[in-house]
C-alpha cells in the first residue's frame, strides 16, 4: 500500500518515467495533465491513474530508479557499470565493503542494497557537502542504515580491516593502493573506475608493484533502443564513455 | 582457511585464472609447472604458491568466477548482462524471483546470490538434462539452498504468485506473457533476453497488448583491454552480441 | 593561393574547426577575437592568422570538411558510412553510379569526388526542394560537374543502364529492388542504408527473391576521443546509430 | 568478359565468398561440389554456375574484395578504417600521397584505387620481404602502375615534397613527425594508425610541438549482422580493435 512519504514511479504509456514522493496537497503536472499525488495514499502499487490526456502506471521504484534519478553534484557511476561491479566484487548480503569517494552516493546506494540486511558499506569522502547529498540520496532509497559515511582522507588509511571488497573512484587512485592493500582480506577483490587511459596505465604500474594481481580491465557500453515494434532501432545518441573499470586481487607482498 | 572440497581461483602473474576444487592427491598441471592442490588444505586464501617457472595467487572465487566458468550445454547469460538485470529488476536479499528457462543455471546462480539468505529463486525448465546440470552448477557455487528448480512448461503458468520480479530467457517469449502477468506483483518488473531483433519486435507488440508498460530495450557491450601499462589497448576480439534485454512493468489490464 | 570565393577551414589551437567562404569585407567573429577574411585573399593555405586571444591555422578544406558541414534539411549520411560505402561498392575514377534519394547531397558530393574526372553520379530525388539544396552543396564542394541530378520517382525505373554501382537511401527500399536490378551491370554491387531492423528484414526477403545475393549487413560506429595527451579518453557522447548498411550483388534471375 | 588470368569472386547462395584467378585446367573444390574455372573463360560477369549441390554467382571483384582477401604477413589496415582514411585525407583522382610503411600493401592498394589514373602513391617500407608481397598484392588488384614502392627508412625523410596527404602506420610514429612536416603541402592533412593508447598520447605531444594542429582522434567499429531476415541479429564475435586513427593538419612552425 502507498503511504504518505513513499516514493512512486509514474510510467506513461510511452514508457516515460517520473520518480515522485507522495504527499498531501501535492500536484504533479505533466504534458498530459495533472496528477493529484495525495489521491495515491492508501492505493496499491500497480494501479493506473488517468489524466485528462493519458494515463500512468503507478509502480514501486526499484533501486535502479533511485540511482538513475539520483540528485547529483558529481559525475555518478552508471547502472551499466554498477551491476557489473557488484558481480565482479562478489558483493552479497552480509558483505563488508569499502568505497571511496562517496560523491553523490549512487554506488553506496547500490552497494547498500546488495549487502543488506547484515552487511555494511563504509563510504569515504573528503568533501562534506558531498557527504550530505549522499545521505539525502541514501535516505530517499531507504538504505541509509546499511552505510557508514566517513569524512576522511583515505590516503591515511581506511579504519576497517579484513573487508570483503573495495571500490575506488577518486582522481589519483595510485595514492590509495597501499590503503587498499592494508584493509582487504587476503585474496579479496578491488575495483577502480578510471576516466582516462593515462590513469589506467599509471594504476596498472602501481598495482603490479603494490601487492596486487590484475584480473581485468574493461569498459561497458549500454546502447538503448527505441521501443516501436514496427521501427526497431537504436537511439540516435548514447553515452560513449563513463570510465574504464579495473579489477585486481590482493596477493602476498 | 581452505578445506578439502573448497574451490580456489589460481591467478597467474599475467592474470590468467583457473577455477579448481581442492582435493587430496590432486595435481594441477600448468604451462608454468605443477601445483599440488592437496598442499593448499589448511592454508589461507591470498597466499602465493610457487611452481618451477612462476607463481600463482590463490584466491577465493567470487560469484563472478563461478558464473564465468560454469559448466554449460547451452548459451549462457553473461556477467555483463546479469549485473544489469539484477539492478534493473531490483533483486535484493529477501526477494522472491521467478526465472525461465534454467538452462545451465548461470542466471539462477547469480539470482540466488542476490536474494540470499531469505529470498528464493524459482527456476523453470522443460528439459530434465539441463536441470541436472544447473543443480550441479548451483552446488559448486554453494547457493543451491536458495533455488527451487521446477521441471514444467511455463506456458501453463507459474506456481508462485505475487513475486517481486521475473526474468524470461526462452525461444518464444510471447507465449509466456500471460503467465508472467498472472504471477507478478502489481507494478513489478519483468525482464527478457532476446537474441534477435525479430523477437524483440514480436514481444513488444505482445507486451503492449498484454498488460505491460515497456520501460527499456537495451544491449550491453563489454570490451576488455590488455593490461600492459606501456601498451594499453583493447583486446582484438570481443563478444559482439548475446541478446537484447527488454524490461517492462506489470500494469492494470 | 587563396582567392575570393574560395572556402577555407580555420582550425583553432584546440582543434575547433570553421568552414568559411572568403570574401571582401567579411569579418568572422570567434570566441578568440575577429578574423578579417578579406586579408586571406592572395595568401597561401597553411598560414596562421592571429586574433587578439589566439591563433588559427588556415587550411584547404577536404571533401570530408564539406560533407561534415553540409547544409542539411534531411538526415545525412555520415563520413564513417560514406568511406565504407565507396570502398564496398568499388567506386573509383571513371565509375558510373546511381544514387537515390539525393537528400541534402552529402553522398552525391562524396561519390562525385570519387568518380571524377571521367565518371558520373546520377542522383534521383522526388522532392524539388532537396534537389536545390543538394546542388548548392555540390557547388560549395566544387563537384557539381560530375553529378546529374534527376527529379523522378525511381519506382518507375532509372534512366541509366549497365551502371557500375547503385546506392539506395529511401523510406521503402523494397520498392526499388526491381529498378536496381534493371540498371546494374551483371554481378555489380548495390548498397542500402536502413534506419530500422524491420526495414533490414523486409529488404533481405525481397532481395533474396529479386535476383540478388546478399554479401553483407553491417553497422559502423565511430567513437571520437578527446585529444589531451595527459587525459586520453573517449568523448562523453557519440552517435549511436545512423543506419544499417546492406550490400548485395546482382545475379542472374 | 572473363579472360584467362582474371580474378572472379564466387558468391554462394548463403553469401559465402571466394576470390579466385581464372586459369585453364583449374578446378575449385567447394563444400557444394567442384567448379571448373576454365569454363568461365569467355563468359560474362554476373552469370550463375551450378555445382552438384548448389550454385554460385560469378561477379567481378571490387577493390574491397582484393583488400579483404589480401595475402598478408603483417597486421593489415581494415576496410572500415581505409574508407574513412581516404575521405578524411581528401584523397581523390590525381592526388599525390605518401604512405609509410607499406606492410602487405592493403592501404597502398586502396590509395592507388583512389588516386588513379593521374595521381601517385609513394609507399615507404624498410623490410624488402614486405615490399615484394605488397607488389604481388598490387598486381592482383591491377593497380601497380599507380604506386611507387620505396625501400627506405623514412626517418631520413621522404623524397617527395609538397604532397597532398600522408598516412603513417609504423611502430614509433613520433620519429616521423619531422619527415611528414617537410613533405606535406602547407595545411595538408596527415593520418596515423596507432594500436595503443600510449602511442596516441606520445604522438599527440609530439604533433603539438612539431608544427601540426590535431583535428581528430577516433576509433571505428564495424559490427556485422547475420542476414537471415527472420532472425536478424549481430554476429557473435567482432574485431574489437585495429587501432586509433589520428588526423592532423600541417601548420606554420
């Protein structure tokens, strides 16, 4: 049942989506007419609401919807990359995971969703304003209990030791290689997001010397299609680059 | 600690990986010399073992490693797709999920890993020989407790109702649209893997009439790079196609 | 030497390009200050001109530059596709080639450049306004002498017979398969640009029945990189789709 | 008319292609039965020949067919790249072009086809054995008259000056930047094929200092589709990387 304060995803007949928080006296204006969100209170997910010119399915947002529509001040990590990262790092319910930096919190949100209810995500960030935004985004997605936000320069080391996995998304990742080694369980995986090829080269050199064996360097491309069954074709434009993903395993030094 | 019967991933200095089950009197021969797996018993993950010509890091396999090296008789779903599917369907610890067909069990393995410990995966398959192989693969990955394998033609309907998400990977997915609608929670997501553009067109038509709103049609491409820091470049060959991924939401009929 | 009426390509230090026609009393305003184009008259290609805030190399435009900056009222065919089309159809100096439809003339411009000085391009178009635009674009690129523009519905057949190659870019290409067969030399190649997968399926069926053997169906993707040597990385966005390219050979019916 | 010594392209009903030289007493064995090539002498291109189990269209090879089936001892440049290179460098009938190194001659073959009958390609190579192979390939394609093969280390400079365009495909392209500058017309374009990102970075630095303005760094991907109209889908595998293409213009030093 939909309650006051819940988030709903409105999906138009054409597949256009809107993520909204239900509240009293709240009207959502669309190109197809207005929707009174107050009237959703007490209804079930899955219903259809009608406006003057169309209709919208009212569905429960998934973690994907929260991430895709996250409030951002930074470049975020995209679902195409996040899904692969979680699988590659073997993150599951109960895992203890470090990420750095927090940024707008998109990866922390997804990691929290993967480790709940018994695991924890320790998310490091140097800039306080990002941390606040990340907390807001975690709360929207309802996963704030599974994340510990830390305001700290990770070059000094992470507080947690023997963690199951680490993911690093910072400007100079080489600087954190020693911190990563100190905090990972023996043999455990670490991942990095690297916007440039130069960063990939620099980090590869550092990892090879720093007690890691590199297992994969990849990029993931997502190509979306128009959904007209009589005119099936890719979208005209796509995101061509978010970053290279590098994965390694801690080994004996 | 590594025990008899455990799986280990051996990673060479060049990043070459081998997934092996530890046992007594078992020798693993590599191009760099032999490894006596029996000697790993009682050791810790993360150690390095030395052969006559090189060394290998001995690490704990993640779910990714089990999926990538799954025993297969069928075309499997790849990690690049699986990670996105789990995120897109909002599968998390505690979710109740249907998949059809089981095939070699790669998706069931990954879904089990995402829903454990309290959720369940109900995996449908018509051919008994695939079911046996899938069970073997689930056991290797240690997630057999979270999957219920069902030998049944899904056109007659799924036994479970009000499930959180469904994923379909069969030859004629249009035939299952009604079964999917009957078993999904209102507003809940369904995904499909479609090898051909013709299947995508046919299914889009059927979904639009059958009580669904389509939210996305995508393909995901993974491009792997060579990891020599002085000669950074993509691999020469890549998988160019596994299938189109279609996602929809159940709405009121 | 640069003369009045000539086109020049101005290239900034950052690689930003502007295609301009040199004329008296013509000032080109850039974000780096003004350039008096009149002063270029009598100078050589390759010089550098200085503005208050930067400098521009003044180079002779190639056919690529004219095509990339063509005046358009239609979707144009892109250089990534054009280069491959010319090679695939074996178009060379002296070739007699048909194309349909003319559109804004980007392909006609490139074909003209490939067949000159002794070959000819016969370019068919139904809408007079496009033909006028195409002629303007051909004249800008200086290749109008090698193209015969025809205002005609190609379903009635092409006037030329025994041509070396044909390229078709129209909405319903199946309708032109017979016209193509009648005008091609035995064994000669034909190419098609097809925006949708449905068109590709329909055309494949028709070609197989209509006296052709299909040799290739491809799509070509061009991914541009930022050129900062210390931060090498792909552009954020790319054109994800222009169309599928289908190539076939005429055979005996 | 097909004569003794001519090349023919045999295309099966499924689109499988074979490039063959017609000769007396020459039998070509296929999985569908034998073809007596001698019987093609005096016939026309475009005919169909029948074997015991199928048929083949006999068509005239285009330049694409010669390049795709070139005899190689080296990594060749692919048609997807060649078409774009020719357009980007503005190569046309009458152009004077330098390329280095010759390798197996695939690019020289294509350039020759683009500059004929009045232009010339000057192709530099250090290793004599490649030059011999390249000449053989040029002769097969019938374009040897338009290419001058030079056995010389290009670091000492190219013999020709004021050429219209240059293309470089060697291991250490930075070493040739001065030679390129000395031989190009003012403002004229140069292109490079660069297998690694490190080479791209190094060359970008050198070009920026060496009298060039960089206009583009790209990679081109070709994705082939299966041509069954009822099961339209990409091929399973594709070439994921041949090289980065870098284009620049000579400017005043």
